C-alpha cells in the first residue's frame, strides 16, 4: 500500500486528496492563484475543471520536487523528458484553468518541503536547487505557453472533423514546446482527438532532415545502412573483433572481409577510390561513446591504404580511406597489417581520461543531479555536456578544474576490466550515460582504485570518492600522462544543459602560460594612464575575450580589466569636464572681445581635440550669455580632423539673416568636411583637413559679415 493510500485509510478519507498530505498544498495554490478554494469536485460536477487543476498541480509539484531532490532534472530525452512533460502539464493547468501568473509553480516548492521535509530530508537539503530548476523550466515554457495555446485554438477553429492534424501537433511540439500528451489532453477537453500517426510521421521526417544535415556536415562519409549489414550477415561475415584496440604500439595482422563503396560491395577495388574495408579483426578504434576514431595505415601486398575514418555499423567496423599512390588493387581476402597512428591516439587518450575526471569533479562540486549528456574527445580538446540548470560561476569552475588537476598530480593508476552489466551497475557511484545501450559484459574504467576492489564490495561508500564509469574507450595508464588540465569555457547549449570545453597535456600548458602572460600585461597596463591606458585596455579586452585560456583565470583577468576600464572612464569624465570648462572659457572670452568691438558674431578656436560635446557646450554658453551668433572650432593634430559647431540666437534664426547650416557648410569647405541640417539654430560638423583651419575660420567670418 502506497504512502498516500495508507494516509487516507488512517485519516478515514475516501480520497488521497482529502488528506493532510494535499490540503496544505491546495491552500498554497489558492493563495498563489486567487482561484476558488478546492471543493473536491470530480467529473461532471467539476464543470470548470478547477478542482481537477488543483489536483494536477498539487500532485505534479510533489512528483517534480522529489525527482529533482533525487538527482533528476527536466530535459529533452528519456526519464528527464517525462519530468518536463509533467511540469508543463501542471503549468498549463495553472495558467489556463486557475489563471495563475507566470512563476506560480516554483513558489509551491516551499509548502512541499514544509509538509514532507521532516520525513524526506533530501527535500530540505535541495530546496533551493529544486526551486531554481523548476523556475528555470517554468520561465522557459512561459515564453511560448500563451502563444502555443493560441496556436492550438486557431488550429482547432480551422480543422475539419474531430481530429487535429499530426502536423499541427508537431508544430506545437517543435515550436512551442507542447509535449504530445499535453496536446492530446487539450484536444480531449474539447471532445477531439489527435492524429498520432501523422505526428510520428512528421517527427520521423524532422529526424531524417537532421540526419541528412549531419551527414552533409561530416563530409559525406561512407555509411552502412541496415541492408548493407544484413548482406554481410547473409554472406557469413562475422562482426569485427576489435578487442585489439586496447593494445598499444603493436601492429596487428588481419584480413579484408568486405569492401564497401557506400552503395555496393565489391570483390576488389583500384586506387584513387574512397572505399571502406571491413576486417576480420582490428586494432583501430571506431568512433563511439564520444571518442573520435583512430587513423593510420593498412599495409598489404597492394601497398598502403590510408585510414581516414573508422565507424561501426551493427558490429561491423568500417575502415574508410583510400589507397596511397596511383597504382595498385586490393581484394577481399587480402591480408593487411593494421598500423594505428599511436602518436595521435596519445593525444586523444589523456582527453578521454580527463573527461572521466571532469565528470567526477562536476558531481563533487555541483551535486548529484549532474548527469552526462554527451561528450566529444578529440586530439586537440575535450568537450563535455552535462545537466545543470544555470551557468557555473568562476569560483566553482576553479574548484572543478582544481579537482582534475589534483588527480593528475596524484599520479593515479587507471584501471579497466570487463564485468557483467548487472555487477557493474551495483558499484556505488558508477557513472553511465542514461539511455545508452551497453554491452554485456561491459567494460568498467576506474581511476585510483582497481575495478576488482569495486566489484568485491560494490556498495561501499568509499567508492563515491573515485571515478568509475562504463566505458569502451582508450585511456592513459596513469593520470600523470595528462600532464595538465585547463578548463577553457562553460556555456549553455540547450535548456538545462551546459557544455565545458577543456584541454590537456601541452595544450593545457600553453593555455595556462598564455593566461600568465595576460596577467603580466594587465599589471603593466595598470602602470600607464591617459590615452595610452585607454588603447591598452581596449586591446586587452578584445584579445582576452577570444583567448584560449582557463575560464576561471579569464574571469580574474576580466575583473582586473574592468577595474582599468573604470579608471579610463573616470579619466575620460575628468578630461571631458576639463575640456568643457576650457572650451567655454575661451569661447566666452572671444565673445566678450567681439561684443566690446560691436560685432554681431564671433569665431573662436579651442583646444579640446575632437570633443564635440565641449565644443557644442561652448556655443550654447555664448548664445546664452551674449545672444551672439557664434562658431567654435577644435582640431586634433594626430588625426588631422576638426570638429565645428555653430549657433544662432533666436532673433537671428527667425529673421533669416543667417542660416546656420549654410554658414557651417561654407566654413567646412577648406576642411573637406560636411554637416547636418541643424536644428533650433544649432548645427555641428566635422572636417578631415585641420591644416586649413585658419582659412576656414576666415571664411566663416567673411560669410557672417555678409549676412549680418
């Protein structure tokens, strides 16, 4: 008997929802939404579906809260998509039926913790994480919920008959995030059905388009479909034995069992054609589990075959490449020597082992909810995708990076052993990719502890302190071979999924050294001032932003640059104030002299560079104080440019004696400049030939004398 049912019996209630497990949650829902209080109505009595909505929301907030507390997280696949569907169903009921405001759902976490937290302490421990996760999901769905409901209503209005098209259901799923079962529920509430087969067809078409795009990006590599692998089975070809991939620095002898072009099988093939070899056995690693394929040579009586790509299809490993040289022929049955490029693999293996250590470190620092969502292990870097609802701040990234680096310094042995899948899954703390299909027996890779020890006492709490994963990849023998680890970036790639990119060995040393050089450069820049500091800061910021350096260090350097930017801004503000005072003072003095000489205008030159704001303010001040037509020039010798501003008092502007843009245009002629039309008796312009400023000022004076 379940917990809720037992409670209803003990409290002598006819329904689980009438017990004190649910009523506090109903009260919280009523307070959050302002809906009518829960009345326990069902079926036809619940005409407006309000009580149904109460039950759905209350039940779902409990389900989601417990699931997240246990380490799960709403997502796009498998069990995580089930959680997302549950959450979105509850949010839709709350929004459409209870008229709740966006964000109401995560606000119910507190009451769930209050009601259940004493018995289930994991709820209290993870309350903030639960609320943040739900809030993030709720906000994401909230962006499309109302539009999706409108799209659904419009589709219903336009449909003929009682069946909503599969294409409409797919658009609701693809564009608005409506799970199929939510669309079905909404349709059912209106006495309608959904064309599920049409939805599945639309989904299949979308997946096929995605696969085609991926194949195109992959450069059209040879692919074996189900018909091709069936043909091999029918011809008595056995799956490729690839157990030799774990043996390093040894050539391996094998036999060509099939030659495939991508469309047909051949008995033999000539040079210059890209083909794929299926071998009886191989020491090449085929791309899988996120690890990139091996490359190298197949040598035989026909010459050398360059292996550029290795893929696995239904157990058959396809070595894709071409025959080196312009002559030669190779045939089924030919013997070959597998020569793996182990120097390349030596770059891949540290990245793969560090991926395991990174996976371990993420769980240690961020919590048990972290699950692997994908990875790519290349010679030059590693990339790791994981479930987490928000960006990882620099301090946490530093801790994660430190854990991996410490394991490298500790020179831990890396162990691997096959075990039955059932035995392996019992190991406490074992990491595996949810939804991945693993062979049985399966290979267990453990860092710092023998796999045999883990299997003897699988439930030992001590194993939580070690990295142990199901993995068929190639690894280093000891963590010291990784040399160093640098976590370069952390970013979001999808809702609730983050991505880390990192490097190891020499690439890590280079990243760390580059960060050190940037730190030195920032320290040197802090000793400069003025325009030179401004230029250095701008250059540093641009280069640091794009630099492949550790993310935590990058954050530190950016913080230092930000301090320098503040200094630059303060200096710019101080200079601007000084320029303004200088320009106003000079222009006012010139205006005073002009006024004492009985002139109706004044032309002045100030020394504030290209500070157009100071020049404009000088013009405004003269207009305010003297009611005199004025023009102010300022040049920058370094760029040979000039800024000019002209202003007319209101009586002159209205009297049409002098038009401000005409006056300024005349003055800008010798300066090879131009200006706008001006507004309110004020106009500004810029010239590109400061050497002729005296000529321009004289021309401005002459033009004003003619008009005034």
